[in-house]
């Protein structure tokens, strides 16, 4: 998709208006050239052209400003729509598809790509004015002398063809630059998020720098230099062609035929005048081509996000009933690649019934599928076979958004928003403040108008804030994925012996993924995952080793 096609989708009227303003501005510039040429060749006529010159110059300034204002408005609106559309597509895409695409690519697209496209769009007003000036200048040259014009035209066409051949190579190179940009963004993410691990392990740090970051930077450096050199050489070739043309006009043409001084001055002056706009035009082509390459990749990402299964997201507020009777997983399976393994791992088939007010602990070894089970249960992953039923009704693409609203979740790899989005604002600060005190965070965090004063805390403290958010959501089913893993003994006891019982007393259903065997007696049921298979024991209160493949459900 070209940049103009992209813009036409947003407002063809503004494009036409701004293009006309730029074209008229360019033609007025040509008028200025003609008046200057006339005054130089016929000094006696200069007095008659003063006011016309002043008016034309004023028109150039006004039209140029108008063109810039219109294109800025158009470009920023287009980027706004692009980012909003991509954000919507990301949210509508299944979580599994997002994970396969890669967070680094999504972030690079929403951030750097959009900025590069904006830069390309902002160069279009200057291109419009310069093209209009060039077209008008060529027309003026034709008016001065048709015979000389045809010779100049042939020279320009041949030069343009050779210039474009070089530019095409530059476009291919910058397509590779964009691919390397994705890799580099991934490495930068690893650098910032894994800084502690890199500082603590000298060999890991060295191998990361020399084996990943440095090669990518080096490859990107070489590719960018190559691309810039191609554009630079193409620009130099263009300059050489026009200086050659200037030399032929001034020194060669008078030797071949007799030509009037007015025509010769007009040609020399006009060609000299348009060298500046031509250089400017050639300097904007790299950013324009780069923006086009990036826009194609953004479009491909959008197609990738939209061609898979798209989830229906509702903009209106969804209210769920706490009066539910049964949640069932019926022959549910989900297949995925476990870390470090090339073969597929299948979770399931899973058969499980969950009832209101239950406290269920989910246990199992690392890689047994606990977190994947959680994502399937809460509707983030769609079953590949089998189905989830709520009160006997199957959950599918049409009602999965509604189904998710039954769950308050604290994920193992949670994200903490600084603002308490989506919660009722009435007495929110007071209620949240009470929980902050109970979680011993009130001395570090304050809440004003639903906004946390800081989230720059330890992982354990941040997880307590995530728990606070889940509490305030007040939904029928709570799922905690290893919430107590980063907590000290005091907060472990607070979580298991006070907070969970209080939620249960309020009629909430609790699903807790945990390794804390000393609290297993608090569960109504314990579910064990072993190599993707699910087992359960009713009211287990002995050692974890006794949970064998006992009762398959």
C-alpha cells in the first residue's frame, strides 16, 4: 500500500486541496523566475513588475503555509487512526496469536514504525511544491524555446531513469533495515528487562553482547550505510547530470547555434534555480521510500492480526450475574510448544466441574501445564477441541468476552497499571486505601482519583498491588497464579489464612495455582496436573506425595 493510498482512505478532499495549494505555490515560484528573468534581460520593464512580484511572493508564502498546515493535520489524523486501528486489532487477536507474533514486533510497529511513517508523510507537502515548481519550470523552458527544450527533456528523462534504477536498490536495502530493526528492538528489550541477570552472570552478559546484540547492531550498521550510500551516490549522480546540463547550455549550445541572450539567461537561470528543489526532492526520497516499506510491513501485521480468529470485543459495559451454578471443561485440549522442546505438548483432554464457593488448589511440576490450564479456564486461550460450558451454555467466539468478565485474575507474569481503570469511582480511593493499609503498602503508595502514586516497587509489593486491583474488581471467580511465590512468610499467611477465607465467605470461587503444601488443607479440592493430565482429590489434607493419579474427572 502506498502512502497516498493510505492517505486517500482518510480524506481525499484534504489531499486534493493541499495538493492544489502546493501546486499553485510551485507555479507562483515559476512566475517569480519569469519576472526575474524579464527584469534582468529588460531592465526598463522592472518598474512595471514590482507589485506583481510582491503579490506573487506573498501568494507563495501563504500557499506554502496552507499546504504545510493541511498536510500536518492530515498526516497526524492518519497516524492516529493507524495506531488506534492496530491497537484494536491487537486486542481482538487471540492471545496465542499475539505471543507467536512477538511483543517486540508489536511494540516496534506501534512506536518506531508509526513515527517513521509520520516522517514520510510530512515530507509530502515539500514534494508537492517541488514537483509543481519543476513542472512549471519545464513548461517555462518549453515556452522559451521548443527546440532546446526537447534536447533538455531527453537529457532529463535519461537521467531520471538511471537515478530510479539506483533508488530501487536502496528500497530493497531499507526493507532489510526494517527487519533488522525488529531484531534490535527484541535485544534492547532483553537488555533492559534482563539487566539484573546480565549483571550477575559475566559469561551470559558477554555472550549476549557478542553473540546477539553486537552482530545485529553491526549488520544494521552495514545495511544502513549501504542504503544511505546508494541514495547519496544517486543524488550525486543527479547533481552531476544537472551540472553537465548547465555546462552544455552555457558553453556548448552557443557554439552550435545562435541563441538570444534572453533565452540563454532564462535557461541558465531556471536550471540553476531548480537545482535546489531537485536536491531537496532527492533528499526526501529515502524517508519516503522507508515510510512506504514500513507501511507495507504494518499492513502485513494488520492482515496477520485480522486473518486469524478475531474476538468480538464489546465497547458497552458488561454486567455479569453472580448467580451461576456450574462451570465445566468438557474434553478440552490445547496444544503448544513447551520451552526447550521441538515437539508439541498437549494439555488434556480435560474434564472438570467447578461450583460456586469452592476453593480449588492447582498443583503440579514445572511444565505440567498449570498456567496454560489457567489461560484456557479464564478464556484467554480457546480450546482446540472440546468446550467450556457456563451454566450448561457453550463458550465460543460470540460470548467469550462476556465469559471473561466472571474472573478476577492475578497472573504469574502480571502487568500492573498505574491507574485503576474500569472500576467504579464511588468511594474507590477510600476502599483501595483500606486495602493498602492491610497489605502494608500505605506508607509507599497513595491513591488519588483512582491513580496510584507509584508502581516503582519490589516484585512482591507490586504483586500485592495486583491483588488489590483484583479485590476491587469483585467478580464471582478469582484465579491466582503463584501469587505467594515472591511474598515473605507474613504475607503468605495473610493471603492463605485471611484473604482467601474472606473471599470464600463472600461467596467467591477461588482457583489457586500454588506450591505451598503447608496450606493445602485449606482447599476444598486439590487438582494435580501431570504431563497435561488432570487428577483430583476431594478435601486433601495430607502430604503432597500422596496425590497420585487417583480420580480422573
